[in-house]
């Protein structure tokens, strides 16, 4: 692969910027500032950033088929209407865990919104991801293989990128296995996405780097 040029297009200061999603209809990059409590949208046409403030930490954003967005807000799934700057709660999770909030989230190829929770604590906590599995420290990066048969997932404090068999029709996962364990110098795995060649890109918190992995061989490519 040829060398990659990285350019900063949104120069606003973010406390914790995550969950970048390309909105083709608006020709815009949408993301969240988790602790800044903002959903942000950078227009490739105007080169400007707009932001909508919300009332809780907002950890991920996804496109709606009908237009606008869905966000994970505190322990809520919520609909966000951009022009009206209107946020409407869809449902709550973890009502019995007042210190929890959603962290990373993403929509699968069939339109299901997967999102995990974490505790607002310095020390690792045992958490529960609704309906799938528990014993999680910090639920983070997630994506699906190009053939939709494998689900990739990161629990940051396990220092591992894991894979599951995935049933697109039912959304069920199984056969969990580690496909890559991070080296000490690579630091903590965080967000993740898959490219058009089926390779995974993992952002490393406190490592100042993004690594590219081959999920078939379990090797770091760059």
C-alpha cells in the first residue's frame, strides 16, 4: 500500500472525539465529542463544523434510513433531528446501574444498532452488554466482515481484537476467539473499522497510532 496522507479537517478542540460516520446524503462527516456532550458534523462542501449540544455524554452516532441520526446518549438510545436540534429518547438500558453509560456503538449490515456500556469509574468494572455477553471492562471498537459472517469486537482492557461467528439474519454471535493481541508499545485498543480490502484499522488510545490488521492471518500490516 502506498503511503497515506493524514489531514486535519476539523480543527475544533474535542475532549473525546469518537464514532466518525460518513453521511453520503449530506456530504458530511458526523462524529461525537463524548464528554464534551456534542454531536458534530463537518461539511465537505462548506468546510465548516456544526455542533449540537446534548444533556449527557454522547458516545456514538448512526444514520437513520428515514434521515437524520440515532445516538447513544448516557444510557439511552435517542433520535436526533439535525435541523430542529431535537433529541427524543427511544429507550433506556442499565436503569439499575446509575454510574453506567454507553460507549462505542455501530450499526450492523442489516440495520441493527450494537452498543456496549461501561462504568464511569477509574478502575475496571464488570459490565453487562444486553442480550449478548458480560464480563466486559470497556466495550469499544466493533465492525463486521465484508461477507457479514464475522463480527469483530474490542474490549479495551483485554488488549485484544476478538472475532465472533455472526448470523446476519438473527444477529446472534458465537465462537469467540482472539485474532490479535496488542503489544505493550501499541497501548490500548479503542475504536475500529474495516476497509474495502477486509482489513481492520484499530485506533490505539495513549499510543498515538492507528494499526492495520489482517483478521485472516492475525498479523499487523502497518
